[in-house]
């Protein structure tokens, strides 16, 4: 698979006279069609990294290559069209007077014909479970509902790359997982690529690869399974998976459970297997 995004040796600081860099030599890649999670403590530089990719900030040095072309002042608008970004704070991203206007806004800008626009808006709102709210005022929605609408706005545009910056943080864990599964389905249907900043374990488990950021640097890049096996998960801005903790305790009790990552279903199956052999 080819790389749709390559980030090479980025250095960035918000204030020119700051002692320390906010991002220090950040390099990673994202493959076409991949779902990449980015995790890490508050302030580790996750949002800054994706803002650089979307051209909202400019690096002091380093390169960002999107679909084979380096991001420059000349192509920034074209590149930004390929990316749909959902920000951390949903309040700052509404432009429409109603929910449906808001979702339609980006489509209007792209000159999508009216009939298709209506259809895409309806479809996107149905997918995120907000169709009943289409004539409401975005400002009067709950945080979680705002996040659903913001995701609908991006999904309706069908960009090549979707960037989610803690885009489901205001939903409960069930709603969060449901929405992430929906985005994953759309991604697979349309061959999109997703970068998602998250603290949510279930979401990380669904992704293809995980990057850990620490103090402005990329600490590691691994599969979710490899990550969940680490003993220092708590120090990475992520909770230890329930299954890893349970498997550890069962091992201590003498159960013969291999040292690897299990989803809840897999662990349940393993336990049935062990119990029926007794
Ligand atoms: N607009 C800004 N001006 C100055 N410093 C900033 C600005 N935005 C972020 N920073 C600082 O840059 C560092 C990285 O911030 P960033 O928002 O990228 O972290 P993050 O990993 O996204 O954290 P969080 O999990 O809290 O969202 C932090 O020390 C933060 O205080
Ligand atoms: Mg952030």
C-alpha cells in the first residue's frame, strides 16, 4: 500500500522565542486506506501535529507530503480539500443556522447540485443518528450531539482523508464506539484514510496502527495488539485494557493463558476452552 501522508522531521513551536519545541523531529507515515490512532498525554503535541498536516499551522522545518506532493503555500487549499477534519471543541466549528444547513455548508462550497446535496445531508445525518434534529440550532445541542453533527459534516464531503481530533470525547462509551464503527464502515466503503486522536481503548483496538506521542516526539508506532501488551500503558495516556488486566490475574491463578492481547470475545472463548478441558 502506498503512503497517502508522509510526515518528515517536523519541528514546530508556537512562540518564536520559546525555549523548547512543541514538536521535535516528528516523522511518521499513513498508508492509503489505513486507520491510524494517535495517543499520548495531554500536551504531547497530537493536535499540533494534525493542525500542521491540515495546513492550519506551518512547521519551522520538515516536510509534509500528501498524496505524493509536498504541502506548500501554493497547494494548501487543494490539499485541504482532500482532508476532512473534526476538531476537539465542537463549538468552534459550526457555521450554519440549523443542523442541516451546517452539514450542507461544505457541500455548497464544493458546488454539489442541490438534489444530491439534500440526499447527502440526509444520509449523513441518518448515519450519525441526528436526522430528527436537522432543523435545530447547532448551538443548542449537547456536546455529544454537536460532535455527531460535526462528523456528519465531514462524512457528507467524502474526503480522501478524515482527521478526528478527540471527535467523540463527549459521548458515552457506547455512543462513542457506535459512531466510530459507523465512520469505519464509511471509510471502508469509500476507501478513505483515517487519522484519529483518541484516549479511547476500544477505538485504538479497532485501528490498524497506533502512534504514541510523548513530549512532542513520536515515542512509538505499533499494532494495537503490540501496544496493549506494554506494561507501561497507564503512562501513555491510555488505560490498561480490561482483558489484559483480567488475563494477568488469571495467569497468577494458574490459568494457562498465552501472553498476548485478547479482545473480550477472544478471552471469553479462551476461558470456555480451558474450562471445558478441565
Ligand atoms: N495556541 C497555542 N499557543 C501556545 N501554545 C500552545 C497552543 N496550543 C497548544 N499549545 C501548547 O503546545 C503543546 C502541545 O499542545 P497540543 O494541543 O498539540 O497537545 P495535545 O497532545 O493535543 O493535548 P490534548 O490531549 O490536551 O489535546 C502544549 O504544551 C500546549 O500547551
Ligand atoms: Mg489535542
